[in-house]
C-alpha cells in the first residue's frame, strides 16, 4: 500500500457507482479492490475533481493482469470507489514506465 493510507481497513461502496462501473466499464467491485493489494500501485492526487472532498486516481493491476484506473476518496478508514475503468494507452505507458 502507498504511504499515507496505512489506516485504511476496507472498502465502502455506493450502489450507484458499483452498478455504473459494472455496466459502463465492465469492472467488478472485486477487480477494483484487487488493485489495492497488487504491485505496482500508483496513487496520485486528483485535484481537478477534489472540490468537495479529496479525490485520488489509482493506477493498478488486477489478479488477472487487467490494468485499471480507479478514482476514489477516503471516508474515515475506507476506500470509497467513485469510478473505475481500463487504463487508456498513455496511462498504461505511464504505469509501465514507473520503477
């Protein structure tokens, strides 16, 4: 896990976002959660979408090797996924070029 997230102890799901990710991008809740336990995991601030709360963009890989972008916030001690999708080509290159 990235430093700064050591107090996280699970996930909180909004039913609308859960269904949206599955229907629109074919990303399951399990796949979203997997990236937080696999390496490499890159988490960046997402200031463009952080008006009401701090949001983050996570670059990660599922157990099956699917590269995902997961946008989330933190609520108390839980990751709250906002959206998830496959990485675009440029994002994948950025992810793969990280040490």
